[in-house]
C-alpha cells in the first residue's frame, strides 16, 4: 500500500498545477466515465461515494477525492499496467459534477447544476436575481429588476464569450489545426480577455491532441507486437511443416519395414506418436497465429474508431455550442427589452433612496475544513460550493 501511495505521489508531482475547469478536483457525488482501451469490461461510469472512493475492477478501492481527472488517469494506467503486465491506456472524464447551492437574498434559492465557467453572477441569474426587501418601495424594486437584468446581460455576455472560444477550438480540432485563429465576432465580444481565453482553449486543444496521439501510439505498439508474434508463429509452422513431411516419409518407410518383419511395432508406435504430436503443435501454432492476427486487426481498427468517435463528438459539440450561442443571444435581447420596459415604468413612479447593496461569499469545503471566501459577480465557483447572497452585507449577521 505504501508503494502505491508513493507511486501516486510521484505521478501527482508530474501533473501541472490546475488552472482550467478540466483540472477541477473530484469530490463525493461526482460521476466519472472511465474508458480503458480494448477493455470494455473495465470501461463504465462510476459515482464517487460520500467517502470519496470508487471501486474499480482490477484497481480495487480508489480514493478519487482531491484528484483531477488527469491525475486519476495516470494512477489507473500505472495500476493496470502493473497488474496486467501490458501497457494500459486510460481516459477519465467527468460525466457530471456535484451541484452548487445558492442561499440568502435570491428569488429561487437551492441547488444548481455545475457547469464549466459558472460564476456567482451566473448563479444569481439562474436563481431569479436579488429578492426585494419588503421595506423597499416600488421604484426601488424596479431599480433592483433593472440592475438584475443588467447583471444578467453581463453574465450572459461572459457565457457567450466562453461559448465562442469553445466554438473556435472545436472548429480548429475538426480541421486538424494545431493553432486557434480568433475571428472578428469573438474578438469584439472578448475584448482584452481574448488572448487569455484563446490560450486556455489552445491548451485544451493540444492536451487532447497529445492524449489521442499517446493512445494511438500505445495501440500501434500493441499491434506491432501482435504482428511480430504472428510472424514468429508463421515461421514456426513452416519449420513444423518440414518436420511433419520428414516424419511422414520416415513413418511410411518404417511401416514398409514392419510389413517385411525388419523392424519392431514399438519403433513404429514411437514414430507415429512423434508425427501426431507435430501435427497437434502445427494446429496450435496456426490457431495462435490467427488469434494474433485478429488482435492486430482489432488494435488497428480501434485507432481509427477512436478518431471516428472523436470526430462525431466534435460535430455534436459544435452543434450544441451553436444552439447555446443562439439561446444566450436571445436571452440577452430579452433582457434588453425588459430593461427598456422597466425603465419606462420607473419614470412613472417617485424616486426613493439608494438600494441596499448586495454582498456575496462562498462557503467551500476543503481538506482543511470549511472556508468562507468573499466573492464578486465574476468570481468562478467550484463544484460543491455554497454561494450566499445578502442585501446590506454580512456584517449585520455577525454577533456584536
């Protein structure tokens, strides 16, 4: 067990510090998809238990909590390689993250599904915006609604920028490009963040390309081993064929001598046994060669199949991204229309004092315990976070 822990520690040292959503840490409630090349019996979806473990065939009990998907991949590849004696190629992806939660002065508090790039502002929008206090007048509530819609537009524009960056990365991947070229639409939306977003997407692109190349190389190496085995078995059959022909001739000659009483029955029996054993060995060699050829064919087919599946995933991803882009654009336009209507209504009621400002904070469980972190609308949240919203701030809740 100590050796495994040391091996895992060494692997973790090789993994870069997490900076993107793809490197989020796993935790209880997350569902992960594990795919092992040419091992359908090991490929399935697992859910992390409350103790942070998952149970995998051959690898046994694995504490996945606190690891990234990439770290878990490396550890599983090491374990399967050690246990099977063959190089293993493992892919781990997150099917669904544990949810986040919104509490406090929001219209719809509760659980929210986590997604890549989720921010406090996005959570506020999904939760229906700020909940108005009873003490606030109609004009204040209209101001709140306008501010909420403006915040929604800001959040949706941020989401739109992220979607366009993914669109550009998927387009580059579909064409086999190794660079991502931003277009005018993305540059206009992203502004000064364009270079950083492109750098993030480029790292994802290259990481996936590198991973695909490693898997293809592993399958190619196994196919070459199978080909070498098949060739060796073919040479063995050629040698056996010559031996069988020699034994058959010797057996025929010996049986002729037996008919004339010039040799013993035992001598004939011994030679016939040798002849039969050589035929059996020949049939086994032919069977093993056929199996090696089948393995080689399957491995080579798996390489092309993996590329085909990825092409289908890219096409599906592009379609999904475009649908999301159109939906976000429609929501932004709807918010603008609502702001115009609310602004017109605001002009018909008397003005009041300033609104109570909202403050945000995040409660996050870590290995050291719960942390309470100050937050803003653009703050990104992690799976399992609890986002608290308070009109007027949290100071009034503190004792004393």
